[in-house]
């Protein structure tokens, strides 16, 4: 295909609204529609390349995926690796655990399905807690291109003249299904390929040339201006409350299609899109999309509060700088040469590629088990873990940078190894439950009570009493008693340290093991019990002594089955009421 500067300019109209929307910039409430513009552009460009290959009888699935790997994976894996390294340093175990799952989903391009399955609402305020949420759109694209080239090849082989009709019907069905699904399950409509495919197919129809060319300048001008209006209307007038995608997605998608179609000839819209600032932003749009969201989310996580306006501006500016460097030193070295690489038969290159893939698969299993100690704990120290992960991704980035023209074997091998590396680290995080060993023991106790090394384990203590600090001698009494359930027990590590340092004796007691003597209960309630005794002779009165159930075997309980029987010093709780009510009901029903 012939390079068109206006397409890069259109990419800037896609990425800028997305960045401003994610930075919570006023007036860009509909900036999320930039992704829909990307879908149309992608469908147009990729389908154009495929159709060129079909027309010239050089279609190759391997060559197609080689181009995709070169275009998508280098910057993608550098971003994934950077996010993992920073997350290891910044996130708490539960958040890091979620990050590891989303990293695996992103690596194998099912992030859209993962986030939908996790009930992650894209428009919810809490979504900026996940630095990889934006990979959902890349997953939709790669799922589409996993099946579209072969379907296009089959359709072209059997009936090239009907290809336009096939694409149109497919797009119409996808749009209709998306609109229906929007009313049934908005999250599925947002994340599913089936409800988004029509936007990519719209771009494919443009590439096929089935839409008549606009030959007169007035028509091109009108189409271009309408396209700009539709995109502007969606960006500035839509909001997270707008039902989306469905029919509403027609505005940005058709706007992009009109700009692409009218840009085939001279027009005002094409002139505007070909201005150098827009073209330059368009060239780095992929890297900018990859980098801006993790930088914004991790900055917010780091300071544990929303970003100020100044902070957002600085992060967005940093995103542009990082994206430009990423485009120059990561994306560009991996782009395909002008000379097309010929498809060879069963060659040494394929053997090496398959060997690397098999080795990577073995490495995944072995290192995952090793690093997570049987998927339970991490066997290396905190500092070593961070250094290992950081060193690996630094070496990977440097190797990509200095292999200026990688061969096909190197492309597939590096892609497999990068996938393996991401999976290893992500599964290690997942298997070790978020790597809590990164934190001091006192902090880890807060994160996961199931693995606390608490000094008081009442189930293992004799008589339910735990001694902290200085051991008691015969006849001595403790300086204090810590009484309570698991909430009180959370204090035992800190109090135990103080007790040891100050030479105290401190008893910890489980409330389930503390009782009140039945004789003391009878004495305290003697006046009331004596009054009830006077009614024993009346046949119309049934006397129920709840002390019989609250105080079995000569002692009164305060706690039963993990629940308090009292809500204060002398009133039953809900659990206490449920305990004694059956006794009262049985007495009432008795003859």
C-alpha cells in the first residue's frame, strides 16, 4: 500500500482523545471512542496489505504474522516487562496477584475476555488500579487477525466478486449483535470481539475498494468535514453514561471511515491531517497508547490518591517522551525491510524457531515451579527477585535494540522467549500469592492472616491461654491480659515484642475459653429467680430457665461457635437469642 500521511494524522485524532480521557481532562468525556477510530484504521491498513498479497498471489500466513510480530510485540513486551518490574516494587500482594493474571491474559491476547470475566467495568472509577487494562483493545485486534486472514483467503479464492457483500453482511451482523448485547450485558458488548468486529470490517470494506471513489472535490470536502464533525461530536458529547458501543459507536467509526475515504484525493480534511504535528503524534501513537495508561495508573498508585492537574500534565508529557523513544529505539529497528523476505520450505530457520518455542515451553514449567517453590513461596530474597526481573527485561530490551534487522527466525524465537519470560514472572507472582515476602513480616501479617506467624495460636495452647513476654513463675500474675477474638489476636505480635523488651508477662486469652461460674450467676440473679419461684404453683404459668442452656455443666458461656452470645454486659445478642429460643418454644408446645 502507498503510505498516506493523513492516516498517521488520523491516528493522532484517535490517540489524543484516549490519553486526555484517561488523564481525566475536562471536555474529553467521550475520549474513549479513540479506540474505535483505531479499529477502523487497523482494518483498513491490515486488510489493504492482505488484499495486495492476494491480488499478487503472494499471500502467506507466516509472512502476515511476521509483520504483526514486528509491529506489535517488541514495544508490547517492553511495556509489559516494565509494568511488572514497577508493580513488584509498588503493589501490595493482592494487587500484584491481579496484575500477574492480567499480564498473562495480555501476553496471550485474551485480556478483553479476562477483564469481562472479572467484571471489570471500563467506565468505573476503580479501573485505574490495573496498569494493564488498556490491553483489552489489543486483544480484540489480535483475536480478529487470528481468524480474518484465513477467512479472507477462503472468500477471495471462491468468490472475490462477492467479497464486499460478505464483509458487509458480517459487519451488519456484528453491529446488530453488539446493539442487542448492549441491552443484555453492557460489559460483554464492550469487551467482546463479536460486538466490535464490524469496526474492523468497515476498514476492510474501505480497503477492498467496494465503496465508490468520491471524484469531485465538493464531495470529498463534505465527506471529510462530516467525518471530523462525527469524531468531534463523539469525543466531546459522549460520556461514560452513553450506551456504548452499539449504534453510538457508528459516530466515531463512520467519522474515521469518511476521513479515510475522502483522503484518497485532495481535501481540506486531508490537508489538516497531514500537518506535521499530527503526523508525528500519529507515528508514535501505538507506543503512546501502550505507555500512557501504565504511567498514569502507577503514578496514582504510588502516591495513593488521585493525580492533581499538574501531575496529570507532567505524566502525559512524560508519556509522549517515552513513546517517542520507544518508537525510535524499539519499534523502528523491528520494522520489516523494503525487501520482502521470501518464504522458504522446511529450513534450518524453522527448526531453530520451533526448537526455541519448545525450549521456552519447557522453561516455563520448570522455572515457574522453581521460582515459586512449588507455586507456594518465592525461594529468593526480595532484592534478588527485583534485580533478576529487572535485569532480564533490561537485557531483553537491549537485545531488541541492537538487532537492527532481525531475521524471521529471530523474530519468532524472540517473540516466543518474550512470551515465556512474561508468563514465568506472572505465574511466579500468581503462585506465590502476590510475593508477600517483599515486605517485612510485620507488614505481611496485615496482608494474609492465613500465613501469619502469630505468637498466639489458641487452638494449640493449653487451656486456651497464650503467654507473651516473660514466663510466669509460680504464684505470679501477669501484668495484663489481652482478651478477644482474632481481631484482638492481631495485636499479639506487637504486644509480644514490647512484653519481651519490657520484661512483662502478658496473657492472651480466647473469649471462647472464658466462662462465668454458674453459682455466681445464681447469686447475681437471686432476687429475680426467687420471684419466679412464686409462680411455680400456678398451672397457667410455664417457667423457662434460660440459665440451663446458657450455663451448662456449671459454667456460663459468653462465646459459642465463634459468635458472642451477648451484645453488652446483660443483653443477649442475635446469636444468644437463637440459642435460647428453641428451649422457650419447646416449653410452650409441651402439654
